[in-house]
C-alpha cells in the first residue's frame, strides 16, 4: 500500500503488542495477509453471539434506516437486539 488510509473488515483478530492483528476479508488487501492496527483505528466491529446473531455492526444498523423495509428486515434478522455481548 502507498500509505493512504484503507478500510478493511478483518477476522481472526488477536492482540499483538500494543495493537491487534487480523486477516482481511477479501478487500483490496490480499487474502491471507496480516493487517496490524490499533484501537483508535477501529471504526466498527461485530461479534457473533451464542445465538448466532451479531452484536455491534453499527454500520449495518445505521444503513438499515436508508434501505427499503424488506432489505432492512433481512439485515435485522442477523443482528442481536443487544448491542454488546452479555459477557463484556
């Protein structure tokens, strides 16, 4: 990359030193590359709960307000009513 800011969804995130490392989910970065980042660089997150529904994912929650009802309903079925997992 040329040093320009990039947006990437990452998975398999773990703590590494003062930050985090994760694997990108197929954005501009190649699959399998490690992405290093710090907490102040995180703009959204999601965590799948025990019921299979996602906590967080604030981008999708905000986007739902702009979508037709049927599309918003599809997204709503994937989201937990609780923003944060109970064990946090």
